[in-house]
C-alpha cells in the first residue's frame, strides 16, 4: 500500500462554511434582512449629507412604488429610524428635499473639464431615465449660475457697511448678470426633459405627504412616532438662491406666499437658512439707495429687480409646459404606457402648492419692488 501523497496531507478538510454555504439552508442566505443601519460610522458632514441623499431616495421609491393611487402609509423601522437619526443630525426633514435631489446629487465625469451637462452625472436615480437626469443636472447648473450672484450679495452688503457706493454698484451689476444667466440656464430644461415623462413619472417620486390629497394623513415613521408625520415634497422654493436675492432686494410677498416660502426654509440645510437670515438682518439696500440720491444705484437696483421678474416669468412658462399643458393633454388622452398621476394632484407643485397662482403672485410682488426716486 502506497503512502498518501504529500498534497493530501496539506489539503484542508472540506467545509461548507469556507464557501458561505449553510448546513440548514444550503445556498440560501440565512435571515437575509440586514440589521438596523447605524449612523455612528458617519464621521463627517459630507458623509451625513450623502447618507441623507441615499436614504431619501430609498424612501421615495418605497412610498411611491405603486404610484399615487396606492402609496405606502408606513415607512418600515429599518429605514425610518436611521433616516430620522441622520436627518436630526443634519437639521433636515426626513424626506427628499432640494438639498438632496440637486445640491448633493451630482458628480463630474472628468474633474479637469468645466461644469456642463455633458460632463456631469447624478449619483442616485429614480424612475424617469434621461429626463430625470436632465431635470436634476439642469437644476445643478442653475445653482452654479447663481454663484456670482451669491458672491455679489456679500460684496454688496459689505459695500453698504463700508459706505462704498462704487463697490455696491459693481455688485448690483454682477447680481443682474447672474440672474440673467440663471434664466438662460433654466432654458436648457427644454433640451433634456420630456414633459410627458416629467408629469407622469418623475413628479410622483418628488411628491411629499403634506398638502397632498394622495396622502391626506401623512406617513407613519415606524419606531419614531405612532402618529403620521407630514412633510412637503421637493420644490424649487427650497433653493436658497431666490430667498437670498429676495431678502437682499427687499421684496415683500403676499402673506400666503411668504408663509409658504418661510416654511420651505425648514427644508434647507440650517447653515443655508442662516445665510438668508444674515442677509435679512443686514442694512436695507432700498433705504440706502433712496437716501443716497444716487441715480446709478437706483437704475442698477431696478435692473436687478427687472431681471428677477423676467426669471420668474420664464419659470411660469416652464411650469406651464411641464405641468399645466401636460395635465390638460392627459385628461383627453387615451390610455398609454405612462402611468398618469391622480386627478387630485393635477396642477399642484410637488411642494403642495397650487403652483401657477403662487408663481404669478411671487412674480407680481417682485415687480412692485421697482424703485422711483420719489419713493
């Protein structure tokens, strides 16, 4: 009888465990549900923002997976608990907001190239395909177009404090150019977003559970609250940009519009909301211009207001195309492959407003801010 080969002596005994095979379940993964996610490993602000982005997208996908006629009424605890925890850490609500959908949800394909839509991509997606990608990334570029305007606000406030009218004039001119660039950038929406896809598919997943007839009682966050909670869906009104411009230019909206806009500030990162409040508490630009008697400043101010009116008028045009016109078409259209939203949500924004009347009021109140030397 030959002695066993050297190879057999060194070969380990066969074990199922080495191959992640269960003696009880075979190739099935035993108890595949994950343990409760913990936020303890999130060390930085950026990591927490990214976690909020991912959890918010999962939440919207779960709630609206069957469309607006059968939304889920309870968010399971293994999603609700970590989502609420990271939300509290950030000072954000536990729902998909503009801060997630747009501000956190972009990356460059080539960091060496400029920020243009061909060089951008989204991090997390929902149903909507290329139209969703276009909707998010055009809005990213709108935020980027606002950067010179945001810098102009800082320059202008400091110019007033330092009694430098020349610096203030340059800041107002830069603000006007930035607002005009925002309007041009918003126009790219027509190139990248299909109105039918936006209306019938995308906006469902951006809808919230406050002022939404499809979810009149709200959403129960299991393990967090026994009562349903109500949060508004994503809205352009959650962008800090126009809030800051309005505060700086001293534009006063109607009580109804102002109440909604102030409520939308609760959906902004707290530091961004604090920036708006800092602009609000700064010396009044309008008072400074009127007391200075400087016609150049008055003209530059009015040009900023006029540019903002044009932006808001153009926004109404875009919303009409992507919401009102499509809603009208959908009423008379024969059934097709697109799941239409419920009638209760027609002509409402994802933030819960009756959108056209709100946008027109905001635009008209902006126009009323035009200054005359006799003011």
